[in-house]
C-alpha cells in the first residue's frame, strides 16, 4: 500500500516540453485544472500528497515519475534520458531522502522511471530512446541487491514501457497488442487493448483503486473485471505532451 505521492505542478512553460504528439496545442489553464483534479483524486484515495512547485528551466519536470524508482526499501535517483531533462532529478533526491535510502544511476547510464514497471515483486525495465542498456543494468543490479527479480524489454515504438504496459493488480497487465505475446509476460493475465484505445494502457493502480484516462469504454469494461473502483480522469493536455497518469507522480 502506498502512503505518499510526490507530484509537481506544471509550470507556465510546460508546452515547451518534449513532445511527438499531434494532438494540438496544449492549454495551461486546462492542464492546471487537470493536474488539480489528479492531486485531489490522490488525496481522496488517502495518500499524503507532496506537491512541489514548477522547476524553472525544466518544462517537463512535472513528469516526476521519470526521475526516480521507489520501492519499499530504496529510492533510486535516475539520470533521465533526454538531455533537456537531465537535472530534474537533483531536486527530487532531497525529498525522497526523507523517506528512503538513496541510490543513484550514473552516466553514461540513463533511465526514465516511465520505463520501469513493477508487477508484483518483479521489475521489467524497458530499453528505449530514454533508458539505455547501461542504465537498465545499473538499476537491475541495485534492485537485485534488495531481492528483486528483473528483466529488460525492448520498448520499440512508443515513448516508455509504461506508455504500453501497466500492472493493474490481480496478476493482470493492461497492454497493447505489440506486447501481448511476449514470453516474459506468460505468467500474467492480460487485458489487451483495441487499436483505438491504446492510450488506456497508462492506467494507474493505486492501492485499492484504478485511475484510468477518460474516454476508453472498452478498456473500462474489461478493467471492471479487476473488481476495484475505477476513477476516470481527463488528462487531454498531459497526453499532448506525451505523458499520462503514471508519470505525474511517484507513489511510495
Ligand atoms: C518527455 O518527453 O519526456 C515528456 N514530455 C513526457 C514524459 C512522460 N513520462 C512518462 O510517461 N513517464
């Protein structure tokens, strides 16, 4: 069970962040509202929310998930893979050091937390444009020293592993078709998303609830089989910046 969620407000320069999306120009007014609703939801679910101010000169810094990997035992501070994001992690470290032992990824290793999927007591680390093999192996070695099993997965298309696969509890993964036959996922039940609903792969299991992006009815119906309350949130402006529900917080 998670007690805390670490989040950061999007800043007025958030639209200068990295994006490949063709979803249009994002609105600052709207992303602030959507972020407020996200924070309120975390609070309603009983989490203590640590809300940081925007980080000047780092327009992507509200995607805090990419700056650390937190387990019950340790917080691993990453080196984000995008040059423009390297430095976001320095303001996260002192916050997490109040709660966990700190370990660090070192260059030339890079890791984005969005590539790190914890499913039960196993970790899957995506190798992507952001997370390199060196970074994945550094992280794997740290996780192994705390007793975790880990594997790497090639992410291929898509920003991060968790843009396409997430663990929703009940030994179940929600994922896009590309990942459905991966041997590494053989022991899991799977909710495979329709082409039109792939964005719903970024569904967040938070204690005894699921938070999913609004507007994916087939995915929602399948997720209802998990048997926990489902909260839908509109994150349209976050999607325009290639982000989703998981990247807006670190849960621990
Ligand atoms: C980026 O390209 O780094 C940001 N605009 C989006 C990061 C999203 N993070 C995530 O999915 N964990």
